[in-house]
C-alpha cells in the first residue's frame, strides 16, 4: 500500500507492506523509501513494514521548517497516528534508523517510550561533540543557485548513480526523485541542521532515558575502519545496546546486507508470528 498522509501541513509519501507487528524504517540523508527494498523479502512475512520519506526526500513535499530531533520523533508518532487502522491493532513498534535517521529513531524511543518496542540503529550517525550551526541561510542560498542553474535535473540522477553503485532502482524512478529541486533542497537543509540535531539528541539523552529493558541494537558497518568501529561500539555501550558488525558491507547496510538488518529487527521486540 502506498499513500500520502499530511503531517504539519506537509504531504508525506508512505509505503506499507507485509503483516504482523509494526516496524518503521527511516532512511539516511538524501535517501528514499526504496532504499529499504532489499530488506522487504526478509521482513514482510513477519512484520508490517512502514517506510516513509521525510519532507524534501523521495516523493514527499518540501519541508515547511528545518528539522529537529524532537520534531522528527514526533513526525514518526504522527505518521503512525495518521495511518491508524491501516496498521492493524495499536501497539508499540520497532523503529529502525539508518545513518542520520538513527538520531530520529533514538529520539522517538526517548520521547515516545510507551510506543517503542525496540530500537535498531543501522550504521547510525555518531557525534560525540557536535557543532550546531547558527543558520540555514547558506544552504538555502546554495540550493537556490544550484536549482536556478538546473543542476538537479542535469546532475541529480548521475550523482545518485555514482553514490549508489549497482543501484537496481529503475532509471525512471531515479529521475523522478533525484531530478527534482525538492530533493536537493531537502538534503542540503538536513545537512545544514546535522550538528543541531546531534546536539539536541545529546541533550535528550540527559533528560529522557530509554525505557528500562528496551531491546537496542547497534548494527555497524566498520568496512575496515577501526576508528568507526570504536565509535559504534562506544555508542552501543552508551545505550546499553547489543553491538553487531555487518561484514562485508558499506554504509548502505540495507542494500549490502539486508539479511543482517532483518535479523537485527526480527530478533528484537516482538516475536515473529
């Protein structure tokens, strides 16, 4: 099922597949709902899988305001409310976030503990000492210049193909998403706010502990980087989480090792039916 739901006045593109307990999948910066496609065959027989595009990503409408950690957590909650009966009986959900969406998934678990069954961080962003930005004016100005020059239509799909080697996504869909100024603006805006969201999450950790006994998994893709592995292991210790390494895998773990992502999700929270 593919639908558009309106949250905060913005139309959000949502795909719902499978049946069973609900898991919500959030993609990284500049990625789209279809980047989770390889995981679906593993999850859909056991879970109701909710994939959505944040504002300015995928097929969702442009962002009405810069992102915040609390705002993204509330977005997930509002999305679940908007889908309502389409998801079946209400209950806690497993929330998984890739890269920057790991910030959002963790914020959801902290701010909506009664709605969280498990948390899975997929090669999540980690910032021990984030540097908040003072303004998003620079990113907006850059986006305006690039869009006026026709860069999204001319180079957007090419940049996507270079970033995701061997991408099986149909070229027409890549053009539909990455050939738009909407996605370029959305990615630049999220990138500009990256340090602010990271800093806000650190503050949330101090004020809103994770629910006692919550199953948490940090699924990392060290890819030969000892420093990245140390940081991911440190994140797992800080969250009291289970640490796993997806090897071999690049940053797009859901494409390189969908089996590992699915195992991490299916093992935590609800028992598969």
